[in-house]
C-alpha cells in the first residue's frame, strides 16, 4: 500500500517565503514521489479558532489555494481540499471528543501558554480560551485519522498535536477495534526554517514576513528591510549570522551559495547582497506569480479545483466515518 502523507494549512494569512521554503515547496516535491499518496488541505475550521474576521479567512483561503495551484500542485495525483467541505471531519471530531481525555488536552502547549499568559496578567486562567482552542488537537486528530495518514509532515510546534492524534487513535482502537491507522510525525531537519525581517523565525505571528508573490519592486522593497549589522562595504561579513545569507541559501544552487559566501568574505555591501537576493527570488517565482495572479483574478477556477478535491476526499471520509459509527454502535437497527 502507498504511504499516505497528509498535512493541513491554517487559513489565516498570506503565504510567505517561510511557508514556501519550509512547507509548500517540499510538500509539492514529495507529492511527485512514487509510492506516496498526498492529502493537502486548507484548515479553515482551525482558522476559526484563531481568527474571527470573516473576510480575512475567506481571502486567506483563496490566497493559499491559489498559491499551491500556481506552484504546480497536481490536483489529479493528490487530494487537495478545504476542510470545511468535508463535513465528515466535524462529525468524526465529535466522536473523538468522546474518546479524548480532558487531561490530555490540559497538556496541550497552545492551551497551556494561553493559561500562562493569563496568569501573568493576573487574569482568570481561562480568560479568552474557547472550547475551540481547548479542543484544537481533537479536530486535528480528526483531520489526520480520517484519511488513514501514515506520515504527517509538520513544523516542530505541531509535533505534540500529531502525538495526541496517535494517542486518541490508540485509545479508540483499544475500545472498539482496529479502525484507525496510527500516524507518525515527520519533521524534516534538512528543510530550512527561514528567518524573517527581524532575524527571528519568519512567522505571521511576529509580523516579520516577506510575502511570496509580491510584485518585483515590492518584493525588493521588502527584502531591503531585512535587518543587518552596521558593517560597511569592503568589510568581511559573517554568512552564518546573516538573514540575507540564510534566505539566499534557501533559493540558491550550491554554486551560487559558494559564490555568495566568497562575496561575504570579500565584503559585499548589504545593499548589493539584498539586490542580488531580490533578483534570485524574483527569477524563481516569476512564472508561478503570473499563474497566481491569473488564479486570483478567476476564483471560479480555484473553487472548482477545491470542489473536485472535496469530492475525492469524501470518497475516503464517508467510508471511514461509516466504519467508525458502526464500531461505536451508531448504526441502523435492522
Ligand atoms: N495545526 C496546523 C498548523 O497550524 C494545521 C493543521 C490542521 C494540520 N490540521 C492538520 C497539520 C492536520 C497537519 C495535519 O500548522
């Protein structure tokens, strides 16, 4: 049987270089490997937990879908869908809620850090904590278990959630029989975690991102904002501590990386290094950006791709949900 690989993207932002290098590019590349079935989805139900601005969620869904399609995701060879278009996921989520230990959820990092922040502010510990946030890992377990995923590639911050999905699956299987495949988390250390404008991890929550599909001039402007030190042109610069170099490396060939290392040693001016970085990224994304703009102007095409994806996804989810319900005793009387 093929390995099933599944991952979700929360629809709360505009795709940036960090998403591209850390998640989208490796996911699309891996989806071409033989022996692998890929499930990629837009986690808009998860987005509701973090965002209560309807327009933002809708815009982000459109942008993220257009991005994956523009970058060459083959929707015939993969299953690409919007979480909310697969209602079986929400139904499974309820069943799993009835299996998931509250004590397990108490240990979830996202919930714990919300409580810690409240205590710090001398607030009620559960101030602003919704049941959605509290049960976030259960919905994620439903996403994963629904499609019998073997491997779940995620960033480090999501490892605990995948482990919880495994725990919940084990508990279910123990009580009701072997219905769920136990998922394994995959964290690829070879994939770069990109630094943002301020040198911290590039993340929408830090507001330090460089959007992936900016028009060339705006892209360059954004790149020019990357924080550097005060070394003058002619002074040797350290590539290892430089965000400009780190991003360069994520896009450059080995030869180009070598050349930039030499340029740093020779004291390339920061302005020049940033200009070259802008040119490099621009060259690599130009074609996909044209596609992206065409798709963004034609939401019908995006919506059609998502609807077809949902139909495909539901051939799996209807079957699995029926098995689950049967296993727990929710079934016709005759
Ligand atoms: N929680 C993930 C994130 O914020 C997104 C996500 C939702 C996901 N469901 C998933 C990832 C299932 C992997 C598998 O990044």
